[in-house]
C-alpha cells in the first residue's frame, strides 16, 4: 500500500493561511470598501443635484409658458415687450411673497408669488430670501430670460466659468422670444 500523507513537519507549514496574510487581505478589502463608500456618497450628491436641476428647468419652463399665455399683458401693439414685462419682471434682489398666492388671480405679481410658492414646494431647501437673491425674470432686446437657482456644494455646478462654479448655488437660465 502507498503512503500518500506528507511528513508532519511539511504538512503543518502549508496547512492554512498565516495570520499576517489574513490581516493583509482584510486591509486590502477595507480600502476597497472605503473607496466604494466614497463613490456612493458622490453619486448621491450628483443625484440630488440632477433632481434640483430638473426642478429648476421645469420651473423656468413653467413660468415661460405662463408668460407666453399672457402675451397681451406683456407685449405692446408692435409686438415688443412692455417695460417691466407687464409686471412679470423680477430683478435679482426683488422679493416675492410665496405665502400670498391666489391661484385664481391673473395679476402678474400674484402669478410670480405663486411661482415662488411652487419653487419652495419643489425645492424645500429654497427660501424666500434665496429666491429674492438668485431668481430673476428679465428682458433684453426682446429676449426674455428666466433664471432659477438652487443651493449646491462648491464646484458641483459643472459650469464652464470657474467663478460661476465656485458659488454655493447653481443656476439654470432659459431664454426665449415671446
């Protein structure tokens, strides 16, 4: 009969992993898991930013359609925008009151207040002060521009302009002729 077993001293030296090998493998696995956790954190940040960007786009388009639906109040007889866009203009710094929204009223200032209320509803981290400081409805050379903003971490706006990208908020602007 053949003997297939190794001598005792050779078999025990190759019987399993050494403690140091187990510790090194746990260290490598831990580093990999920490990297994955950081990746998931960044993915969540970008998902939130994408959601805010979509809300800003929707809000800007919603107000642009409101303006297009009320061209008789905004445009003069020649078809060019009236001063103050017929009451729809909002400069940076001008306050809106999101608490006084009457959905039945067609008054431009009331419709802007309802737009501010909807902005606060869709983007909970946006306040009336933030809307006053960063939202605008302007007109230049017959082109209406609507700017909507949302709070964001620095350098997360993916803007081409470095100064714009270093702000603590991102902006979305839509421009159109009425």
